């Protein structure tokens, strides 16, 4: 394995990965970079936006760009926890129970429209997302490495949906929005799909082993004490803000730390800058913050982002 601090060697496969995803997702450079950051930081992603803007396509493009196992779970109201984790089946020949793994036993799991299933079924992912294991009938099973959950949901539709609880939102490292494409981007989308679907010809550019080594190398990126102090001051402000009832957790601090390391590598640096923390503060922290009761009915991601930007303006940047 190359020196973890050999940025040129690390950046080359990351650049290939981003370029491969960009070949089917047009004009979403920042969203693609955040997806790659989530992968390198060994985190889970929540892609939240209106239907039809490419949430599922983005998740599938990442999965197809890496030579790892991929499963898509369509979340519906009648989905059961066992439909995700698997079940133990009695074998008449051996007179014993045999575990049949569910679709969560894949390196990349797409939880499509996660808020359309019941809280009981949503919670089936908690252990998997937190510790990379699944416990069924008192037996614990280890999930593949790397393991990543990419969940999608429509934030504007509430009929027949079950909002994710704070404990589950806290398991997602990043929340990503795609938004509408520009007119030029939409023309490119139409032209690229005139004769065939470009997703059908997308090939892997990274192996599972290579991906794992990149993830391990990112952990060696340097973070100076002054930058760590800057990060913790920002998180602390989310807990003391007058409009915030529930601020970011220590898990959020750790997630922001690791995401900043990953972002530094995508920028061809072996050290984290305060700008990396600022760039990732909203994607990492916004979905973990709960606003005061009278603001919840009109609380949106943009309102929380405004609060985070206010915090960033007030916390001194280290020199």
C-alpha cells in the first residue's frame, strides 16, 4: 500500500471515481464530491429532495463505480424488519436453524424512500449503521467492509410517511440536496438518454480492496489542534443557540472531523483547513439539529443552514 500521505497516489483513484459518477449525473459536482467524502469517511448518506432529480441514480452510480455488492430496498408501509435484516429458517435435514441474510448484507445499501416505512422497520437499520453488525435471534452477524447506507426521501410529501427520529438522523454523516438542473444540464440529460441509458454501460473504476485502503489512508490526514478547537467551538454553539432545542451530538463532531479529512484528500491535501470545516458544517450538522417548538412547523433545511452560517460568522477562524 502507498504511503497514506502520498496525496497524488490517493487523489488519482478518487478523481476517477468522481469522473465516473459525473458521466451519468450532470452538473452536480458538489453533490458528487459529498457522496465521495461520505464513502471515504466511512459514513452514511441521506439524499433529500423532490422526486425525479436523480437521488436514486446518484446512489446507483456510486455503487456501480465500485466493484462491491449492492442492494436496493424499496421502503413501503408493509415492509418488516426481517425483510431488511434476514431471518432464521428451520432446516429439516440438519434439524437446526439456518440464517438467511437480508438485503442489508451488501457493501452499499440503497434505502429508497426510507420515510415511507414504519419507525419499527426504520429502526432495523440502526445497529447496522452504527456498528456494522446485525443481530438476529441473539446471533450477531458482521456486515461487509466497506458498508454504506444511502437513504433517499422526499422532504415535501407528508401523507403516508413517517419522519425519521433524531436518533436515526444522527446516524447519517451527511445530508445532501440535488435541486433542479439548469437548462443546459437538462438538455445534456435528454441528449445522453436519447438512444440508451448511460447507467447501463457504467463500469467499476475501484475494487473493494482499493476502496478499503483509501478509507484507511484518509484517517492519516493531519488535523491541527487549532482546527480541532475550531470544530468543537462550532458544534458547541449549536447546543447553545437560542433557537435550537437539540444541538449536534459528539457523533456529529466525530463525523465532521472525519468528513473534513476526506474532503482534504479530494482537494489534494494531507491536512485539514478551517475552510474544510466551514464547507461541511451544514451538510454534517443541519439534519441533526432540532429547532424550538414554535418554529418546527416552518423549519426547513434552509432555516437551519442560516443558523449554522450565523454560527460560522461568529466563531473566530484560526490562523
